[in-house]
C-alpha cells in the first residue's frame, strides 16, 4: 500500500481538490489511503479507472480476463491502437500509471468467479462494477453484501444507461431491484445490441463520482436511487429503489449465506446442444444442416454467412416457418442470443438444434477473416 501522506508533487497535483472544503488535505489523504476494485477494464471500467487514478485513489485493482481488440476502441478509451492484442489489465495498468505514477495498481488477470470473488473483493474498500453480464453482476452484489463492501453499479445499452449504489449497510442490494435474472439472450448486451461509444464515458464517470463521494462520506449518494440516462433525448430520470425486507440476501431473514453457481442462477447452463464453427463449416459444405441467423436485419446486412434470418424477437411468431425434422444450427454475433433461440426451439419440440459457439465473431476469427468483426 502507498503511504498516507502527500508529497510536494502530490500537493500540486491535487491542488484543485485541496482547496475544496469538502475534500481538503484530510480528504485527499483519505483517498490516498483508500482502495477500489474495478471489475472490468472495458467501456465502463475505462472512465472509472482513469478518473479514480487522476483523483489519487491510492490502490486500484483491475479484474479482467480479456485482451484488447480493435472493436473495443470505439468506447474503451483507457486502451490504444498500439495495445491491440495485450491483456486489458496490463494495458489499463500502464495507462493509469502514466496518468498518475503515485498510486498502486493491482492486476487480477482472471475471470471473477464464485471461487475467487470473496478473496479478491475482500482486499478492497469498495467495488465499481463495470461488467456487462448478469451472472457477474449477481456475483459482485452477493460478494459485496457478504463482505460488507459497497457495490457502485453501472450498465449501458445502445443510448441508455443506469447507475446506482448497492450493498451499502442501510440501502438495497442488486437482488432487491432484480430478484430474478432475465432469461439468457432476452436482454442483449453491448456486443449484441451495440452502444453509443460516448455513453460508457458518461455512466462510468458518474460511477467514479459515486465512489469518491462514498469514500469521502460527502454529498447524497445514489443509495436507494437509480439514475436513468437517455443519451438520445438527453434526459436524466431518477427512480426510487427501496430495500426489500424479504430479500433473500440482505433482508431481515436472509437465506443466502454463500456464493453459488451464477451461470445456473441466470439460466446459462452448459448442457445446451452446441456446434463449433469448424464443425459448422464442414456441415455447410456437406449441405446437411440448416443455418438460422437470429441477429437483427442491420447486423445481417453488415455481414453474414448465408442462412435464413429470423431475428430473435420474431422467433416465437415465425417458428412455424422452420422444419423441426432438419438439423438446425443457430447463429448470432457471439452465441448469447442463439443460446436463447435454441432454448425456445427445444421448448417448441425441436430435437436437432444446436447453438454455434462464439457466433459469427468466432467464424470471422477461425474460418473466414474476410468477414467483418463488430
């Protein structure tokens, strides 16, 4: 850990904080001795990390398991073109240290799981959630409640964003707001639905603001409130998020006392029928499989490998267009929506249906590099 006093260089660096009565030297030293875990070094994690580093948070942990890709750079501003191919944790660490060399950066090059979450999160004072999938959001929330840590939550989709603060002692947790996860594929992530590149900057900056306020104990936090952002109409709304006394995690009589398998909780089971892009290529060449694309029309127009297009939202009303006697392979961008489509088809009595692992993105990487990635 860094020392809790400020050098002459740091006094100059943080001078605009030091002259604020709400921060001052005592507050800046408090930030200097604090630690924050940023989960995800992507669209939200980028502005969170940058502004926490600039603010002088003494120790910042970064959890991510991915590498930098060209398609990230439209919104993940902590990375650069020269960093393509590097791990996101290393790329982010170097950028944050170049911004402020007076802080410590801990790199956790791993996926956050129920096996390591308590150990990793337990090392920090507060958590900033920059993830984009439901299993990890529930995992972070549950671990924070069990450990008594605060979870500063944010999410983005297309032009819309959400920010709130969960798992504080007197406030609600994520399960109070969302007792049950939506079915997989029902709510697409940024990888499937897209996101305005600047939106994560807005949401992530608000998250960083909430982290700093919580650490300093100043202002009115978003505990018990959800800030809704519509960048297309540029409107901000606020809704109340009450603490649920019957919440199984943070309620009066909790029944959840440990972490669970969150992929199962969110319906993301591993027993779903799957097919690799390599096997798909062979089957398409043999013309013994029917290819169903469940992406949106604009995605299909941008790039496709043939097949029949039925967007996921239209599948229930158009399912009669499909022949249940055929072997069907279902395609989307990365495999999430197609997984949901496979589940819908299986419920409808289709027996020979498979999810294409990795979707068209895997096809572009492993089979045909001429197919654009997005």
